[in-house]
């Protein structure tokens, strides 16, 4: 691997196959849900299908934090990744069974498995390099290339099989992809050396952690059972969009009150409170950006399926293939942006300006798509160029926001709060996914150009505010 540890190759392909299965399934998720029952789908409304997508994306974000905790306290990194992959594969194969109970079971298993695998395989990459190893950043760049290759290939394979052959065959192929990734991961154990074998907790801490985990799982199951009984007895009426709306409010309230609690704590120094305030702005910008970006899986997918001309030079292609455009642009543009920040040196934009640029690019993307939507109707399909330009702008925005957020949350967080601050970062992503799911559900009830321009307006206003107040915000991130 170009002078890097052999274990990087093992982890590169583990993540490639996992992302192939994850994005392959995700590319057809809402399309399967809205497809008529005669074609093998569930015949759901756009609103319900979009809400399911939002809930699924949110839970993937949220379970990354307990997944890392399980690895640290109970299983260790190496076993957590393997177990997570097994659970993911079981989830895909469960979705291959054409019933609603097995479908929801499969989604739940994929969420749990991804929470175990995703954060811990990245941590394994970090353990491949000793402290101060200059190859570390380059190693992560190679590893992230594997992520985006998987995200590029998955929708092409699963999208074609799902839309052109059989939905459940596509889900099965996603599971087979995960199995291939697990086999090569297990065969490559020898390449990992001692990475991921050590469990940070001692025996007593491990036993206590197992009890805490069982108590937490039991508590969640009890709450779910209570609400299920109330629903079945008619005391309350639960709907999937209603659950998504409730979770949005719950996460937003928890995030706001958590930051207020930290900022009001007397034991925190002024420096720590300043940095915590800076992280809150990062989390808020993240939620705003992903609320627009994740429309790719909801309203933008509906737009591709219903209103876009799906042919090039007379050859038709599945609408799910648009899900491969973003990872394609990431592969092309990530080195360009890395070079750009180095080339700018002392003129490199500050953190608030980068965040503002990300949201302004998001606004520009949805202005373009809203413009295209004014020409679209069921009788008049518009060019795929509208979506491709939109994805290009969204990718540029992602490259301004995502690396900045990840690196600065860990840099700014007080040492005792690093894990909790990463949890808040993931909560911002979860909130964005939920909002994307709920707003994508307006596809049928709101004129499409109004939906897209509303997203553009929200992103544009917040982006302008970040740039306009860059001075005061920048002081939150600067060292004193």
C-alpha cells in the first residue's frame, strides 16, 4: 500500500465492501418503499417513505457513539468491526425476505451493525500508525478513497438490480458484498498486527459496562413496548412521520440544553466555554447542511425518478445511479481541495468562512435544482444536467464542511469531553437526516420549486450570517 502498513489494505477493502452494501441499499430505499405492490414494493406514500429514510439515517449517526463505547469497554476494536459486519449482513438478508416485519428488522440490524463497525474501523486505521508517524494523514486519505469507491460502485450494482430486476435480489447482493468484506477482513487479521486487540477497560470495568449495556437495551425495549401497547389500545396514534417529528424535537432540545448546561457550569474555565460555544456553531452548521444534503436520498431521488430524463445517447439508466455522482465528485475533487488549502497558505479561509461557504454552496445547489424544477412535469422530463450540477455544488460544500467539522470538534473539545462532543457532532448529523426526511416528504404536497428554494433560503441565510460574523466566531476557535 505505497509504503503503508499492510493492515491498511485489509481495512481499505473492509470499508469499501461495507460502504458498497450500505450505499447500494440506501440508493433504492425510498424507491422500493414507494413502488407499487405489484412490482414488489410496499406502495407507501412519499411522506412515509421519506420519513423512514430520515429515521434510518438519523439512527445510523446516533448509534456510532454507543458503538465506540462498546468497543472501548467490552469487545475491543477488532471484534466490534467483525461483529458489526455480521449484523449488517444479517440485516440485508432480512430485507431480502419480502415482508414488512423482516424489512424493518433488517433496517434495525443494519443500524446496529453500522454503529459497531463504522467508528471502530476508522479507529483501527489510526492504530496502524505509531504516534507522530508522518504517514498517518496520507493513510487516512487512502482509506477514505476506499469509502468513496464503495459508495460509487454500490448504487450502480444494487440500483440496476433493484429497479430493473428485483428489489429483494438487490438487498441480497448488498448482504453478499458485506460477507465478502468480512471474509477478506478475517483473512487479513495477520496484517493488523496488535491493532485493535487491546480492550481499554479492565475486567471489573468490562463487567460493569456489560451490565450498563443490558440495562440500557432493556430500558429502550421497555419504552418501545409501552408506546406500542398505547398505540395498539388506541390511547395514542403513532405514525412514522409523527415519530420522526418527535425525534427531531427531542434531539434539538437535548442538544440545546446540553450545551447550555456546559456553558453554565461554574467549574468550566472561560477558555473551555469559548471552545464549547465554537463547537455548538459547528454542530448547528452541520445540522443545517445535512438537512439539505440528505435530500439526495429523498426529494432529489423522487425528482430523478419522476421528472428527469433517464437516458444518455438513447441508452436508459436507473434513477438510483444519481446516488453515485457525489462519491465520483468526491474522488475527483478531494485532492483538489486539499491542494487548494495548502496553496492558499496564510490566505486560507477561516473556520466560519468555510462553514459559510458550505451552506452558500448548498443554497446555490438548490437554487439550481429549483430552477430546473420549474420546467419539469410528469409530461416533460428535464435534463439530468440539473441534478449533476446540483451534486457538484453539494460536493464542494461537503468538502468545505465535513473535514473542518471532524478535525475541529476533536481539537476544540476539553479533554474530558472529547467523546461527548463527538456525540453532539453525530447528533447534528442525525438531526439533519431527520429534517431531510420530513422535508422530502413534502414532494407531493408542495410545489417542487418552492421546496427546493426553501432549502436554498434556509442554507443561504445561515451561510451569510456565518460569513458576516466571521470575526466574533473566529475568536471562539483561536488559541489564547
